[in-house]
C-alpha cells in the first residue's frame, strides 16, 4: 500500500470505529449473549482464508493487552481466526434445505476461483463496532474483489443467491478478534487503547488458498467442516 494515498477501505473502517467509540466509552454495547449458551446450532456456508501462524499470534498478543482492560470477553481462538471471502448463505437455524444443495455451491466456488492468483492483505490498526473488535485488513490489489464478484455471479447463475449479502454487502477484509459478551470493566481506557492502535502495523497475510466451509456464526473450529480447499495460482 502507498502510505501517502488513503486506501479505499480507510473511510469505511474510520466510520465503523468513530461511530462506535462514543458508545464504547458509555459502555453501550451490543452484547452477544448467544456465546454464553454453549455450542451454536446455526450453520452456513462460507469461503474463508486463514492468517498464517505468525500473524495469528500477533493478533493474539494484541488481545492479551486488551484483556487487562476488558476481562471476560470472547476472544476468537487462534484456530478460528479467519478472513471471510464471502458468505454464500447467511448462518441460520433453518439451514438444512441449503445444505442439500452443497454440490451446487461447491461447483460455484470451483468455477469462481479457477485461475485466480494468490494475493496479499495488509493489516493495519484495530477498529471496533458496538459488538466486536476487528483487525483492519487492506487488500493490496483487486483480486479479492474479483473473487467476490465471481462468486456472486456463480451463485446467481445457479439460483443460489437468495440470502447472498443478506446482512450487508461485504467489502472489507477484516478479521474479527473479540466479541463483547458482558459490559466493559474499564470502558474509557478500553476505548483509548483501541484509539492508540488505530494505525498499528500488524503484518501481511498472503492468501494462497481459500476454503469452502460449513460453519457456525463464530467460525468455531469445534463445529466447522471443511468441504473443499482451493490453492490459488
């Protein structure tokens, strides 16, 4: 990335963070109570990529520091860390009909990834919504957007797009690191810590393979099933 030219995603991440910080300082959070109830029965299909061990460990060390200010929140375990390329259908409790068409979803993904090169996502800074803390990812070229548009087109061609982009149209390349499950112990200091990390260089993720997975809402490794993995050119 050219440090002198703002990345197109910068304004999006700034809006997320700047909108959430006053709420965090006031301890006005969107708490995910579902995480306290045991294994998540909901399922979806998603194409994801994983950070390498070094980058995941760096994310974990950042969470170590935040833990002191916000103990008891949900940290995504190292094996669960990921970047969503695209959610093929939204995680829900009513997933059985969609999973009966998994062969068609698999064919759509195969066609979309064919011939795509490996690409990089540079991570710089943390942001937060009222519900979670995320690492800000910045694709270094247009390959990720090309992959997403190919996937959307392949799903539409197979009439598999009923819940595509159902929550929002995915444009960022973030990794969710922490989810709020209880009020913050030190909300003002926690918000200050996030603000101090808004531009921290975190490392670069080389996306050389993507995986089609069946997953719960949190991409929990205990329930995740890998359907197919694809190496990029």
